[in-house]
């Protein structure tokens, strides 16, 4: 496949206009990049997947993932900052879950995508 530069941009004016109308703000792009950065870590993806199955406390996550509680807590702080997980307190226990169905869909669709044949 050759890589020929496009020189006549006038023929693309309609498409360029449509895309320019819908472009996000710089702020939105920065937040989206931060979201994908948070999703781009092996341990954090494992935590999100575990939480997509069931709400868990730090010690349960540590057991499931065979990691220290302090390592799990560190990753949970980052996931909370990215608004991917939330927590609720029940007495002295703190339980973590996915923040909302958008996060559940990200995990599910990511898994669907990597399992696609083709």
C-alpha cells in the first residue's frame, strides 16, 4: 500500500466540517487520556475485572489477586481518582465496586474486543 499525501483538501471540506463540529475540548481530551492511562495498567485492569464480578474489600481483593493489601490500596486510590471505582463503608469495613455501568461496559467491551476472532 502506498502512502500518498492528500493535496486537494477542498474535496474533503464537508467531512472536515462535520468532524470539527464534533471535536471535544482540550479538557475533555486530557480527561479521556487520563482515563485510558488508568485502564492501561495490568494490576488495575485485574482489579476492575474482579470488581465487575462482585464488590470486594481490600483484603479480599488482595487474596483474589495474590498481592499485598498496600499494593491494592495504592491502585484503588488511582482508580478512585479516575472515577472508575467507588467505595462504601459498612461499620469498619470498606467495600469497593465499579463506579457505574459505564465502567462495567468498558470492562465488558474490552474483553469482547480482545476475544474477537479475526
